[in-house]
């Protein structure tokens, strides 16, 4: 049975890795996918922290309200001082019950 | 001319590679994009099959009904025994006719 | 505050890299994310230009009208002669003002 949920995507500097994982789990994410980003440019200009390793993309399928809470917390905690982009997308999943605590 | 279609995303253990390609093509996919996944955690816990190579992300733009059939078959065939996540997203494409058989 | 914007995804042969970056910026993109693609098949068959390096995925969050203009120009300039796929997805972002010039 298909269920309407929300895909959370967070692209962030590598040094935020553990903080983003903790944040996702605390908001109820049952899992996440991690992909290295190979480049890009952002409104903050060229990254100063290349020694921290590549930027990372986190993706997690969550209940809509939890996804919105993740987006809000990412904005409040990281946008001021880090190169972070985050967005929510509507998705339809099979076996949606496994994504919602 | 823009057309409303569906993006199918399937993230799966590497050992399902050929089966997922066959499945996509049988449902009419005119193409797909393949990206390696660098990590993550899922509701099934840590993957036991690391010797099979990295997890893979398949993406294909399809007609909505075909995309739903892919999602259903992925769920029925793989969710019980493999670490697989799959979702559908609404997308708008240019030259949509090339994606629909 | 969340804002409804559009995620533009362009998957293209590596040789179009500079042209796609110029196109995105000219339409007002404040940034983009670049990821290497590891494989795939398209309606144009196997790529002939492997010496150009891997295919690339560009992603940028833009105002809806700008995103549609990018999609149209990508179609007009590249679809005839290159292996290119492009689509638009509706997204919700935090701090949307930084994506809109």
C-alpha cells in the first residue's frame, strides 16, 4: 500500500556529519542515505573547510510533520555559520509504515 | 512542451543490480541513471552484504502508472529480504514524449 | 519560514559542464550542487563520449519561473545532440529568500 510521505534532503559540509545524523534520528528517522557531493557553488561562496572532506548529502523519508521539524532545526542551527542547503519533497512510498515511528 | 511524469528512485544493495534494471525496462523505462551510494543506515540495520559492493541508486522517469507498477513490484519482490528503499516523486520534464513508450 | 520553490535537476555529459553552469547562473541560480553519475542507459543508447569523463548531475533550487526557463533552454540547446535528462520537482525550503535573486 502506498503512503504519502516527505523526503528530507540535507546537503552539508562534511564536518556536520554526526550532528545531522543525530538530528535526523532524534526526529524519528528510521534510516537515511548518505552520498558524497563532488562539487558545487553556494551563496556563501567557495567553501573554506576543504580539509574536512567532501560535502555530504543526507536523504531520509519521514512523516511530513517530522520532516518539517528537521528542516526548521537545520535552518536554525546551521544556516548562519555553515554551507548547508535543505529541502523537502513530497514522495509516495511502498510500505510506508516502516518510515513512521 | 513540458509534461508531468513520475521520477522513480530505487536505492538497493548492489547484488540486485541486474534484477532492478530488468524490472525497470520491462515496465517501459526508456532509460535510467545509476549512482553509487556512499553510506547510510536503514530499518534493517547495518548491511550484511558489503562484499557485494556499494549500494546503488537507480532513477528513471516514467509514466505515472508504470512508475506505480515498478514501486509495487519492488515492494513485493525485495522488501522482505533485502535493504531496499523506493519512492515516487512528481516531476515536470521537457520533451516528455521520449520517456513514455 | 518555509517557501515553495523548484528543484532543477540536469543530468548531462561531462563536456557540457561549463555551459550548464553558465546557463544556471544566467537564469539567477544562487548556487548548485554537482555530483558524478556512475552509469546508466538512455534513449540515445550507450554514450559515445566516454573520454569526456563521467556524466554529471547538477541540482539547483530556483524560483519556479526561472526553473522553467532553465528547463526550456536545456531542451532547446542540448536535447538534439547530447545525452541530457532534465526535470523540475516542487520543493519546500527553509530560508527561501536566499535562492531568489
